C-alpha cells in the first residue's frame, strides 16, 4: 500500500530470504498447491463433465474451466459466474479479463485458499449451480 516501506522490517526480510526461509516456504506451498490442484481436477472430472473443461497447469493458484459446448448453449461465462455466486462460490468470468471481445468463455477456479476437505463438496455445488 505504500511505495516507501519502513526501513525497520527490511533487514529482517533480507535475512529471511538470505537464510533460505523464503525458498523453503515456496517449496512447501508448491507441494500443497499441487495436491489441491490434483484434487480439484479429480472432483471436476467427477462432477463437471459436460459443463466445464479443465486441464492441469504446472503453476499458479487457479485453473481455467472453459465452458463446455453443452453449457455454452445455455449461458455465457458471466451468467455462469452469477449462478455460482448465488450459491456462495466465487468463480470470476474469464471474459471479464479480455480486452475487446472474449475469445473464450470460462471461469477462473481458485483452489489455494480452499481447505482440501471442502474441494469435492464445493465442486459438486458448482456443478449443481451450473446444471
């Protein structure tokens, strides 16, 4: 929020990085995110077939679920995002991120903040909202 961070914390941050703590944290988070992504993909395969097409991604904190032709025939990604929001699931429309007309319709599915035990339930709820 500030373009001039306090000088008090900068030495501590420099030591945190120099001592390898940041690298350790990043490795741990990457492992956790990989597991969650695999869980999301498995749940999507069970519940979202014919609605969204997802593919694995080697990095990041979300996947794009492209609207399957079956779903696209009934609604665009903005309507799909609104339906999900109506049941408490935030999946922004991909088309909102295009400059100019959207070339693909999809939903951004974030998974890193979602507890592992809730992934299948939330994906099932999303499928119901889109059906």
